């Protein structure tokens, strides 16, 4: 977690970790070249969240810490919060596979060009991240989703 550069986003994620929100959740989405041929701006990520019934118990959305403010970039292994619009991120997060500049502020993946809030990076286990991304999928949905047994601070 990079609490120095993205304090709001890192604290938000750790709040969910401390509340055991992600325990038994899953990586449910794998975005890769073969399942987004119709996208003008392709990306490569895996996305995770809590069990569906827990997703109704999310904390309030947080302000978007844009990459032009934090200095963080969506590079290989970067962890970021998913969102619909600015200031809507709650619990869903994703991990970048390869550099994903189109997810930074000014990038074209979202029409609003505000980017996503990067807040940490994978320091060990990118081989597992890549294996999850290449799992069997129907569209972008992993079939089956890859369950997270427990997510905790180290």
C-alpha cells in the first residue's frame, strides 16, 4: 500500500481488509486481448470484490485520488480501485497486468478521462496474477471465479 501518495484510497482498502470484507470474495473478472476485441482502448487487469451479499454493506464512496495528483501510475502489478464515475469507488479493486497508461488521469479508457486511483502494487506473486488472468472465462467473467480465502495485512 502506498499510503504516502494515495492516503485516502489505501486507508479505504485497508478498512475493508480489517473488516474481513474480502474473505471468501473472489477475482471474478479477467480483461485481456481475446475478450475485448470490440474495445477501442484495451486493458489487461483482473478485478476482485467481496461476496455478492457483502457488497450491499460497503462503506461510503471515497474521493478519487487521481494519478496526476498522487504521481502513481498504472504499471505492471499496480493495484487500483474500480469505479463508475469520479468519487464512486467503494470496495472493488483490480490489478494491472503490464503497463496500463490508459487507466491513468487523461487516459481514454473512461470517457471522463479522470483515470482510476492507484494505491499499491503486488510485490510478490505476479505469476499467480497472470495465471488468474488467463483462466477460463465467458466474456470477461472468470468461470469459475477465483476465490480469495482470506485477505489480511502482512
